[in-house]
C-alpha cells in the first residue's frame, strides 16, 4: 500500500512524496485445542479484541515448530509481529493485557493485581498436577506409579478446595469483576472435565466453583474455546 503526502519546502514549493507502507504480519499462537494454558491465552486475546493467527500443533510430530520458538518445547508460544516469541501462558497473558487499554483483565491496583496473579498461579498449579496424573495414566499399567498419581491428585483436591473456599459466595474471584483469575479457573475446570469427567464432582464437593463455571459458560470467549471431547 502506498500513501501520498504533500510536503512544503521553504514555504514556497510543494511536491508529492509517495511512501510505500507495509503492514506487519499478525501475531501467531502455537497451541492445541485441549491445552488449558493455551485456552487461557485465547480467551484473553478474545476479551482484549486482539487479532492473533492460530496454528494448531502436535508436540509429538517431528516437524513441530514449537522447539524453534520455545527451547522447552511447550505450548502455548506467542510469535510476535517482530518475529520474537513469548512463553509461558502467564507471560503471554500479561503481555496481551498491557498491549491495549481495552478491558484490562489484570487490575491496575497493585494489591488486586497480585490477588489475581495468585489465583492464576494456583489454578495453573492444579492444572500441572492434573496433567501429571493424565500422563502417568497413559503409561502401560504395569509401569504406572500409584503413589505418584495419588500425590499429584492430592494436590488437585487441595487446590480445588482452596479455590472453592476463597471464592465463597462471590460472583467473581477478585473484586467482584471478571478478570484473569476467573479465566484461569474456568480453563482448569474445563481441563478436568475433559480428562477426568465425573471423577471431579463439582456440584457435590466444590459448589462455589460449579456456580462460577456455570455462570461464565455462555460468555462468548469461554463458550467458543471449550475443548473438544474426542
């Protein structure tokens, strides 16, 4: 695309200057549909109205591009418009929230900001433990370590109880306002439902989380990113 500018020289002479402009390529997210961490990034981008190209990847594929952009070989990875990359999900969502002033999901108030980040950290930590259980249970049964599974699942149950108790009767996790804390919790609950189904009985054991999850289920950014059950 070319833009033409009128330029004045010494207040007397005008001439036309044509400048060719190029549009930076959009940011790209390397992700999978079932990753709760990538879902968190996708929800934040939707809420912030930030356009991001999505590239689904399979980490086990030999040609998977993720290690080229994240030496840890994990998703999500955000490839920015200058070619640099960001990882992990907590770093990416911080970047996206600061990229535009629209609909801040991380409060500007310092105290509330760290309350939100604490919720995110706990929800992500419970996800980490749940992923560890899932991976262990995918091994041949004779190679699985039940003590390891029990240890990780205990973390899941302790974390869910704390999240449930901290939420109480509040509408949202922090300051009665939709934030990254709510997004992180919803992504955690979606992953548990995907991988463990009825093993986690929200209505019975974690009713406050069940209420939050149900109240946010129809929010477009959340409804459109529900992981598919295969």
